[in-house]
C-alpha cells in the first residue's frame, strides 16, 4: 500500500501540472507568435534502502512546440512574420531573448520594439532616424525614407537566428532563451527570411489541446480511484491485524 501511495500521488501531481500547461496553451490560442508549451516527465526510483518498489514521476525540463503557426496578411508595413524556421532577437534583462511575435512598434526614441522590448539588429537595438516611411525586406533589412527624399535608404538589419531543435526554453516572462545559459547569444543566420505585411499566429491547436485536457482529466480521476483503493487496502490490513 505504501508503494502504491507513492505512485498514485506522484501521478496525480503530474496530471495537475499537465492541466496547467494545457490551460495556458488554450489561453494563448490567439496570441500572435505564441509557441505551445510541452511538459515531460520520467520515472524516478525513490532513493533509500528497501525502496525498490517505490517510483515517482519526475518532471524534467519543459519544451516548446516548434511547428509554424498560421500566417495572415495584415497589410501593415511593421507587421513581419518569419517564414520557415527562425526567430527575431529582442533585448532582455539577461542579454538576448527570441520570439516569433512580429507586431513591431516604434517608441518615442525611434527604437523598434516588440511587446515593449527593443528589437535587435546587427549592432544592437534598431533605432530609426527621422523618416516618413519604413520598409523591411525579406532578409530583414530595415530601410527608411528620409523627409524630403524619394528613395529608401537602409539603416540596419534585423538579427534573425535559427537555433538547433530543442535549444530554446521559455523564461518566466514567456520569452525564449537558450536552454544552456552558458552558450551565450545565438549567431545571426543569413538563411532566415521574413515577410512584411503579415503576422504569424499562435501554433496552438485548440482541438489537440482540448483532447489532451480530457485525457489528462481521466488520468487524474484514475489516480484518485487508486488512492481510494489504497486506503481501503490499508483499512482491511488493520482489521486483519486486530483480528
């Protein structure tokens, strides 16, 4: 019975954590550039003498779904979507972070920002001079039309990166950062392409998340039934001992 309780309670905790992940994914099904979260668990033997029959589920490092989300046309010059693999680089308190969100804004100083964070270029945050128009090319080149001039002049190029699969995880702010902090900032990748006038939506599949939520709920119900069975077994054992 003791070994069964270890397994049941560990499994129930795992189910609750999975429900939280699924609920967060569903809440962000319409968030542009959102990457669906994934959670993983492995079996862990409880350490100690005579504990070979006691196993618990151990939550391992979480990951993200790297499949592309749907791209829709907006017609706005500062809406940019990454086509294929790759990420935008943005300024973060701890250095660099990465995102697929491409709804760009310009702050009072002329800095390009995404969700309030400076968008990085080849030499740091992209800052625009006085201009009347902005254009972003397929390779991430940012060009502006200066007041009184007819042509577009390049001023910087967006830093676009392509990490190895599984190399990024989410931090507390919901931004993507390297799984190994010691690896440092990712290098710029010349092969990443963007598409101006478009936005990428969330890659969350509402149908898949709902099905997974129902399956997780059934798992939790089974764990609770097993817990009740363990309690009844303990009571039966007590009665046998009392005679």
